[in-house]
């Protein structure tokens, strides 16, 4: 898969994982890895970019004596996922056309 397309898809997968509720890095990697390969070195820059764009917010909570950073999806992130889903229908049509050409 083209690297730029893959970055965009991973971003959508991260946001989709956060639609289930706030989460932390390791859990996000675990959730997203079920559909696409992702590493910490890929995840955290994406999360920082999503936060800078207002798609996610962060907060910290103590867990087993350690502070854990949680990420929560915000309205712009939800809108980004919905826009992707709307585009995916058009992409399915393009794939079908290409397969049958």
C-alpha cells in the first residue's frame, strides 16, 4: 500500500478505535493491529497530529501507581471518520469499475 495512503488509513483506524471510548497508546495499538500493522513509532506522531488538529484531546489518570495518558476523540475526529466512510462508498465503486474493466 502507498505509504501516504497507509498513514491516512491508520489515522482513521486510530480515530475509529477511540470512538469506542477514551484509550491509551498500548490499547490503541492492540485494537488497531487487528486490521493494520502499527507500531509505537507510528502511533504517537499520529496522535500528536490528531491532537494538534483538534481531533483528539488528552488527559492523564493514575493506573496501578503510574500515570497513564488517555486520548479521547472529539467532534472533528468523529467528522473525519464519517467523511472517510462517505468516501469509502465512492472508492468501492471505483474498485468495482477497475475490476470489471
